C-alpha cells in the first residue's frame, strides 16, 4: 500500500512543481510522477541535514509533500539549466 501512496504523492508533488516552474504544458502524468518521486529523494537529501526536516512519501503528510515539492522544483531547475542554459 505504501508504494501506491508514494506514486500518488509523487504525482501531486511533480504536478505542483511543474506549475511553479511553468513546465506543466510539456509534462505528462508519468513524468509528473517520476519528477515528484525523484524530487522527494532530493528534498529529503536537502532538508534533512540542512533544516532537520524529513518527509516520507510512503505515508501521506503535509511535511512530506512540501519536501517533495521543494525537491521537485530543484530537479526541474537543474533540468532547465541543462536544456536551456537558464532557469525560468
């Protein structure tokens, strides 16, 4: 059951991050899920040591969703730098 919640929260986090980074038109549902799940890992790596915050997408929590969205925004910013040479 945990992986289903991880996919749902990952998709939601990826969708929110794509809205924040103005990439919603170029991303589909599957890519939103991938970006959200990878963003959750990145967010936990960033937020854990720096802020003492950790969130897990294995169980739903607002803190976990926020950490996942922050990580997904960082991931999309890196992708924008690689693809276009700038963050938009």
